[in-house]
């Protein structure tokens, strides 16, 4: 047995996508989408704000507002996160770091811009060290306005992002039958004489 070599996996074979039959691929895609919607991991990035939005994000994660009831978890590493939550205008120093954090996230990745400064530059718009808003540097999926936005607004923005990820519901057969069927059968009324 000493002369037998153990099989080794080459880098090309490890990087090649796994080919599954259609039914298995569809089931795997549905499970991945379900987990992405029901348990998104966030990573927070402050690109140069006054920390007002950061305090509100922490309040949103605290027990009073409890963003975790939607399955959301704040995570420290962008390599494991699904959603990038950004606050503040993008400064010249933070621009390269923001792009690097965004590129480290696995696909599909989503971005939420929090606060007026993150959306338009806010009170820092036009300053010498400001590149611009977050949308000028990386693509943004959801904007949450406010200076600073309330925890309810932040929760609403995250829920909007999660609802955007859900696939559209198929039309039910009952709705189709209601449009072409008998009026008495779908009205639910007694149908008595007047």
C-alpha cells in the first residue's frame, strides 16, 4: 500500500463549478435564496460620517428595536456578509477601503446607504476631502434617508431590501377563475330575491 498515491485535487478541479442535474440545481438555488432572505448577514462601514447614523444602527440592533427578529445578524467580516450597510459621505481616504470591502463580499451582494450624508453628501457636500455620496462609488440597492434616520426607518430599509429579494408570487388559480367565472359563485352572497 505504500506505493499507492492518494488522489490530489488540483486547483482547476477545485475551482470548477459543480454540475448538478436540473432538479437538484433548482432545489439548491431555492435553498440558497431562502437562506439569503431569512438570514442576511450585515457588515457596517462608516465612510466618514459624524457617527449619528452609527449610533442609530446600533440602537436598531439593540433589544428595543431588535432587527435580529428578521434573521439579520451584524458580522465583522465582509467575506461572510450579504449586505453592506454604509453611513456617511465617502472621503478620499475611505474611498479605496470602501471599494475593497465591497469587492471582498461574495456575490450576490447588496448595499444599503444610511442617512442623508450617505445619500447626497449631506452637510459635508462640497468639502475638499469628500469624493461624493456612496452611490457614486459603489452601486446602492436601498436608500434610508434621515439625519440621522430613526431605527424604524433603518428597519424599513432592510425589510425593503429583503422583499426585493423575494421571487414574485405565482398567480393563484382562484384569481383566474374569479375573472371568468359566475358572479354568484365568487361573490359569497346569499343570492336571495330582492
